[in-house]
C-alpha cells in the first residue's frame, strides 16, 4: 500500500502553495476534480494585491483591508496577509511567474513591475500578468514548479478528475478521505493530515463568475464531519459580470474601473456619486447594490469610451470574449450586472490554518480566518491563497501524526436507485435559482424563510447515487442551508450581507459560527 503523509484537496493557489512546502518533509497527494489547470485561481483576472513599496505600503494595505471588511476583519490574520505577501510574491517571481512590467529602459534593463489600482485601495499595488490573466499565470508557474520536483526527501503525486466525497474521522481526528476517481471507482486515502484547499461555492447561485467546479465540496465535507464553519452569509457579488441574454456571467474585472471606466444607467447617467464618495472605486458591496438598484429601471453599462488607452492590449482576455458579442472596450457600452463571486466565509480556522477538528486544515477560499471580514478587498484573494497555503503547510508539518496509510480501493458502492443525469441537473438548477431569488444580493426575512422551505423540500428529493454530480448536489445543499441559516440569524446589514428589513449595521461586530446544526455569534 502506498503511504501519504499529507492529503491536499484542491490544486489552486492555496493547494499548490501548500503542497510545495509539504513535499519538503513527506509524501503528498494532491487531488482535483478536473484537470489541474481548472480552478478558481485560473479564472482570477484582476490581479494580486501586494504591498511591495515598503513598510508604509504594508501599513496602508492593512488599513485598506480592515476598512473594506466593514468592522469584521480579524486584524491578526490581515496583518499576516499583508506582511508576508511580499515575500511570497518574490518566491513566485523566482519560480518564473511573469507579472506585467513597464517597457525596458534605454539600456535594455528589465522594467519595473507594473502596479495598478482597484476599488478601495489607497495606492496602486495590484500586479497583473498578461493584462487580465493573472490567476492563470500564477497557476501555471506553481504547477510548473511542482512538476519540476526537487523538494528534498518528499514527493508530490497529482490526481486529476477525482471528486472528494467525504472525510474519514476516527476518534475525533480526521485521518483521510473517500474519493471518487474518474472511472467511478470509490477510493480511500489515509493521511497524517488533510488540507482543504477546494475553493469556493459560487455554483450555489444561478448567476456566478465561478467555474463549474466551485460547488463548496470542502466546506460541505468539513461541516458533515463536525467542523465549525463561519461567516457563510457573506457572499461577495462582483458588481460587473457581463449581462447579455444567453451569455455566461463572464467577469469584467474591477481593473476596468481602475483604468477609468464609468458606470452609467439606462439614461446614460453616471450614478455612483449618489452611493459613495469613491464613485466607481467604492467597495464591491456598495457598487454591486448600486448597480442592482439602478438596474431596476433598465440596463446598467460599463463605459470606457472616454479612456484613451490601448484597451485591447491591456485587457486581451476580456476583449477577446467581447468580440464574440460584437462589442469592444472603448467603443461600446458593455452591459453589466452583479454575479456571485467570492465567499468570505468557510471552514473556520485560526491564522495557522487549523480547523476545529484535529488533523484537518483549510486554506484559501474554502477557509475562513476572518481575513476578509464582511467584504473582501479587491485582489486580496490570490494573496490569501498564496500566504495562508504556505503558512498552513508549516503548521501541518509541525503537527502531523505519522501513521501507516495508503491508497486502496473501497468496497463497491451500490448504485441502486441512481438518479438520472437529467433529474440531477434539474434539481441543481432549482436550488441555484432558489438561492439567487431569495438569498442573493438583497435579502429579507420573508425571502430567506421561503429559501429555507424550498431547501427543505429539495432535501427530500436529493439526487441519489455515487456520481460526481450527485455528490456536488449534496454539497450544494449543505452550503445553501448554511448560507440561509446564517443570513437569517444576522439581523443587520454589514458588508456583503444586506437585509432590506435590517438596513443598519449592528453596534457590535460578531462572526457567525455554525457547527452540528447550531448557530451562534461570537466576537
């Protein structure tokens, strides 16, 4: 039997950042649902925020993060993020990550890193790669470094097209997980420590910028195993997703507004001055709600017709997408609307990545350290995965219980009564539409209670069988229930969570914590 010291679920920036370090001391298995290139990391356009301008820049980055989080940011976690960020980005540069730079000088010397500004940042500190393909470049460079090997005595094994089904808990400790491989075989992995780096859960909503793999698997598995989750009501809706009938909710990066794009309503009027003094560069929750309200009277557009730059060169990916719809930045008004984008909540961890269950760790979007508070600062997500993936790996190395384990084939599971593919897809579609309608950007008690009743009814018809989509359906059900319960319990408006019936922010900032069916709020 093959032995693994560490099991990493997820191959995005957090998972690979951790795996590189874990392999310095032991054997690592990294599993991912599709091919290695398919993760939320690869879809990140906007960039990575990092304070590479010295101590003052670091201090301002911390304050910007605190301000965006609307009173709920864990300052210790945020301080770790901004202070360790420069070191981790320097490592990416050493591993060949090609961030955008200014042109070479007259002596042919390589230009400095290009830094741009996005919403709620006080300085230009956002690094990009290939204009609007930052996440993809980082994912490629991390994967290349993993495949090059040379990690000391350890090794990394990569397993694609593998769905994580559930965690294995023995004596109150997580000791592995059951997996569904690409051929439909159920496999069992035992490991000294398990890291959940499985990303977010945007597929819980009908309108999302997230890829199909983002079904909240790690969060749902952790909750079923008894782990605490936190702040699940805080789902960030990106203000500017492409809004065209029949088109995907393609992300139109905040960097567009950083380069001067206006938001205009159906009358052609700029409107953000009515909502925030930072106008189009206001925090994302403010911009998203403003677009939603303005959109009640007609479509809302991004307008870059006044920006005198080569926008195709600056945003090649976005430009290529828009050509499919005969639209062009700088020439046309681009229709936009909010879409589910990023989950601030997740498996509750401390700053070192420990969950409430021994042997189980979490990092990246699947985790909740409180670093984003109630509303994530633009371009802090890639940095979070990079910093906390590495930091959690260090904790795992120090605490891992070495035991014999390996990869084996579990007894064949019965597929009697398996739901049809069509029935499963219909069930998932109903859940996603229910969540968008009643637990989306603007909420109230009546709508949330309707969502709860709808989820209860869907739970009685949960798709059956051991297939990837049936597993994802079960995970989406758990995530949806956690979001709705937490949103019902938070009778205030804060950050990304807005209650029409409780529009004011509460006096005391508290985190929601859900564990084994119980909801509480803690400071």
